[in-house]
């Protein structure tokens, strides 16, 4: 099963990079994830360059945690989605995913995906457990705004963060967006299929 490899910015070693390249070459690892906020660094920190170059070499996306953090020790400013804009501009061949649509900074996220063809966003981790009716309505409005502003959602990816949140509530959430069937299919799997080169039938 293909996986995304989380990389600890503060703790990774030279030999970890070599191990990662092996997994990337074998296709076991389909992408990397970084955790700014949980760790105090900005995604445009020059020390990330080696990871971005690795991802470009193997043509896999780098997923970047943005927005709220599930830890009181995290420092929020590092997790701002606008910080991903620098990376998207400086590495035009790098495929990026802004995780959690930068929630609650969704507007900043929508600008980054709007202006950078290589930037995508996922809707995972917006809630703990189940959406309440009011919170679902609140998030639905924001994701709809994103699609209105940034255009056809070729950049938007489904994701849940299960087991933190429930699958059923998430499927209902996406249905509540009231998308066309075409856009729904893109978000649910076609965009991810293309981006991560999953090789699922019919793109
Ligand atoms: Zn995350």
C-alpha cells in the first residue's frame, strides 16, 4: 500500500534521506509530509530545500501541515498557509498540498492555490469526531468560497484524518458542498489519482 512519509524537520538525518530515496525509487512512498507549527520552522526555510529537491526528483508531492494544530505546544504562525506560497513560487516543479485548507485561514489558502498551478489543498482534519450542524455549515461556506474564488477544484483533495474524525460525517460534509458530479469525483479521487500517480482506472 502506498504511503506518505512524515519527515521531522528537526530530527531527520542524512541517512534518513538515503532511506527515503530508496522508498521513493521503489514507489512505496508516494509523497512527503512536513509539520510546520508542530515544529518551529517555516516551509520556505532554506533547510527544506533538500527535501523539495528530492520530491521533484521523484515527482511526488510534498504535503504541508497548515492551520490549527492538535497540540498546545505548537506555534501557530509557522502553520500559516501563506508561507507555502513562497515554496510554490520558488519551486515551480514541486507539487504541493496545503493540508487542512489552512483552516481557519482558508482565504489565504485559496489565494495560494489560485495563483500557483503546483499548489493543491486537502480538506482533512477539519473536525474532531463528527461535524455539528453549525460547524458543518460554517466550513461548507468556506470551501464553497474557495471553489468560487479559485475556480474548478482541480486542486482540491478529499481527506479525513481518520481516526481523529469519522468517515461517515466527512462523506456527508462533502455531499453538503452541493458540487456537480464532475467536481465531486475530482475531489473524491480523480485529483489524488493524478497527483500521486496512483494508477487507478480512468482519469
Ligand atoms: Zn496535518
